[in-house]
C-alpha cells in the first residue's frame, strides 16, 4: 500500500513540475515574440538585439532549447531586412538544429514562415512556397492561442505576397483578406491597397490605403506600418496625378524611414525612386536627379559602418551561444569522466563533432560565396530575358542591378529619355543591332539611327566601338 502511495505522490509531483514548466515556457514565448515584433516595427535595432540576448540567457537558465531557437529566428529575420543574408543563414542553421529535436509545432511554424521569406529574398520562390506551406501545415496542428493567431497572420500574409509574384492574383487576394481578419494594425490594408493599385482599381485602392493610413495615425507611432502606409498613399497620389499630396506623403515616409532604417535598411530605395518619378513628372530636374542618385546609391551601398556594427553584434551573439555550448560540453565531459568506458566513447564522439563542425564551417563559407555569385548570375539572366520580351519592367530591373551605370549616363547627359536608357541598357548587355530590332519590333535601319543619336548625346567618338564604350561604364 505504501509503495502505491509513493508512486502516486511521485507521479503528481512530476506532473505538476511538467505543467509548471510548460506554463513558464508559454509565458516566455508570448513575451519574447510580442516585444520582438514591437521593437522590429519600431526600427529599434539596439533594443531588439539586447532583448534577444537577454531571453537567450533566460532560456539557457530554464533549460529551454526552443526558447533559444526563437532568439535565433528573431535575429535571422532582422538580418533578412538588413540584406545580411550570410548571417541570416548561420542563425537559421542554429535554430533548425534545435528544432529538429522539438515537438512544438508552433515554433517550427514560425521557423518555416520566416525561412520562406528568406528564400524569396534569394529569388527561390518555389522554395519559399514549400516552406510557407510547411508552416501552414504545422500551425494547423497547434492549439488555439493569441500567439498562434499572430504567426498565422504572418503565414497568410507571406503566402499572398508569393502568390502575387506567381501572378495568381485571385488566390493572393483571398489570403490577404484572411490575414486582414487577424490584423488590426493596418498592415493587411496596406497590402490589399498595393495589390488593387497594381490592378488600376483606383477607388478600391484609395479605400484600403485610407483605412491603413487612419489606423497608423490612431496608433500614433512612426514605425514600419506607418512607413508602409505613407509610401503606398504617396504612390496612389502619384498615380492619380495629385502631385502635392504625393510629395507630402512620400516626404513623411522618408522621415519615418530615417528613423527606422537601422532595421528597414532596404526600404529607402523605393521611396527615393517614387520621389524621383514625382519630380520628373513635375519638371523639377534638379530634385529628380538628386533622388535618382540617392536611389542608385541605395542599391550600391551596404552602409559599411552600419553593417560592421551589425556583424560585430551578431558575432558577439554567436560567440556567447558557442561559449555556452562549450561550457555544457565541459560539464558533460567531467561527469562522464567518472566512467572510463564512457570517457573513451564520448572522447571519440566529441572529436567527430569538432571535425564535422569544422567541415560545416568551410562548406557554409563556400556556399555563401557561391550564393553571392549565383544571385548576380540569376539577376543578369533575368534582366536579359526581360529585354528579349521587351518587358516594361526591363528598365527598372536593369537600374537595380546597374545603378552606377545609369547614374554615369545621367552625368554625361541628364536629359536622356527612358526609351534611350532602355536602348543603352540593351547595348550594355551586348544585344546586337539585329537582336534589338527583333525584340523591339522595329527595322534594323532604325537601330542604326538610334546608335548614331546615342553617340551624339553621349559624345562617343566615331572611332570608338559603342559596346566598348558602355563596357567601360560601371
């Protein structure tokens, strides 16, 4: 009888401890992710880094590996926004290593959702879909909670964006509305407005962007959502030829961007480009050139001092986590050393891990370099294909890849028209006269005449090969 009583008592104590631990972990997740999102939207870089360092140490004390994985995911997401992809990949790898042994579907859903966004930034749209669908499948297995709704909103939102890129517009709109039902910040309204604006539905676009703009004003915060709302509102007014209102909204977006750019470092170029178009249309060539230059520099510049700080912070975080892992290893070795057989086995095991980690480090470095090369090659191929199709997006994509080239053309002659820029871009990509004639559906003789006019406008000597001239421009 006494034995049964002790067994029941032990079972109750273990159950209570397990329940208490799960409650603590749940509070950890909610507090971390809510604070992280608030700081991310506010563009508060230093506070976001400090928050995740603090919670990482807390997770270690709680012996809560999933908590550490969430910190890695948060910092990986930050590095995506900073276009610091190599660091993001390392942090994702650390998170995945932990979550491979986890049974928490909510944490895995967050991982795959953010990892999907990472892949779309690397132009791997099919992979992004795959990971987003994995996140969708995992979160449906989770119990209902406010945290689940937050993650589900992000999954729906990302799915809609991917579907837009695949030109599956009706499906995309459906997912945007699903996201909107879980969102009261105005972010989904911004996205829907952007979507219908692309489809030239002015009335609906204005309706949704006004809702988003009013929500941003009510929140009274100059954060990522306000940045998005003002940018889309400015683009709407620009399209509607309400240039005064467009300027007002875009200047406000630029002001918010200056405050939040330590996290939304990639966003400024879109505002610069909108302002460049605005001043081109209003005839203010000086301002148009100023923002064109800012636009091209934003693509070319990674902001060396900022990235140096970011990399230092990331290295510090990774070093701390590695030291933590090393301390755990030394404790394990000390305990196992009491058994000579276990010592031998673990010694061999540890040696193999170190060798594997060293190999993995080399592979990661090599893959990062190859990734960089592939990204440049893919951009080049994509631009060439757009040129062959005479696609309206050809010039914009070319400007993104060769910003300095466009800037140098304008330095030689600031009065070049878009059609002339397209022609120069094709020559830069070494399209022959015959190819340009075929792709743009004009006669070969017209191309020769265009070459003559471009030579005059850019002061290219008659004895200089025109392709060689454009090769010398960056």
